[in-house]
């Protein structure tokens, strides 16, 4: 996924034709460990079927909404952010929802948000999260001129999550993508925020949007899992 994302970002820089400072996404308190228990009590196939329907706008962080036309403004980027089922052992489904943004909340000439759910047959283990992290880190070891990236662990809702940062700049245009992935029972929830703009985009300003999308994905997963029981 990260390698495909780097290629899309290269294309993206050529497509950007300035904005005010970033506004932090609203924070949400959620006990991810407790949600994991709810998810594990639900059938993975039933959960996957329920997740095919995107969350309502009211369940998304401030500044993000479902595309009115049904097709996101940057559909090619949404495709690059889909994690293939084969990239996680035992996965039964990978569902990605793309969201448009309110420019008054999420700045950037090209900005978007995504929530990806990878549903597995059994609980996602620490070892599998390690493999996911190592796979992302290895992508940055390839020849990606003009692209910088990092992978780290962060605390999210009381559990460890993997944060992936991709930054690229060309001809005065910057693009930053933050992905935050957290295992919730048998489902990996990945929130992604993209901001591309003239000048410099601070990755630290984009991270809160990705965290908020991930937390919104966890909350929606809990609702779907409860309905699937």
C-alpha cells in the first residue's frame, strides 16, 4: 500500500494548481480495548458485510463528509489506499471509504480523508501488527527520490497504533499523508488524511486528522459489530 501511495503522490504534485493554518481535528475519547471485545464477539463475515456501508456524515470527524455524488474528488488516491486482502494473513475483506472535506476545516488545495477496514478471521496479534509496521518501513528503503517517510508507534485510545507519514515536495508544492492503523479485535482500522498545498505542509498538523478518522472508524466498527451479534 505504501509503495502505491508514493506513486500516487508523485502524480498528485503535478495536479496541484494557499491556505490558512491547520485546525486540529476534534478529539474523541474511546476505549479501544473495550471495543475490541465487542468486535471479537461478532462474526467477521457479518462485520465485513456491515462495513460495506459507509458511516453517516454525523459519525465522521468535523470537516469530513461522504461525497455527495458518491464518487470522491480524488478517486485515484482512494484506490491507492486500499490495503489488499492478501497483505494481511487470514483477512476476509478490505473495505475503504473515501471522504471529501470542508476547506474551512481541512486546508489544502487537494485534501481528503479515508477510513479502511481490514477484517480478519481471527484477532489481529501483536506479531501481525509488527509485520504491518515492518512492511510499511521497508517501502521507504526503496529509491523514492523527493519522498520522505517514517513509521512509528503512537498511543491511540489506550492502545498502540502504527503511524505512517509520507511527505513529498516538488516545485514549491508539498503533499503530506498520515495513516494511523490500529487493531481492534479481528479488524485493522486505518484512518488516513491527505493535505497537498503550495508552500510547506507541516506533518504534525495533518496527524490529528488521521487520528480522528481512525477513532471515528473504531466507533463505527463498534456499532456494526453490535448489530452483527
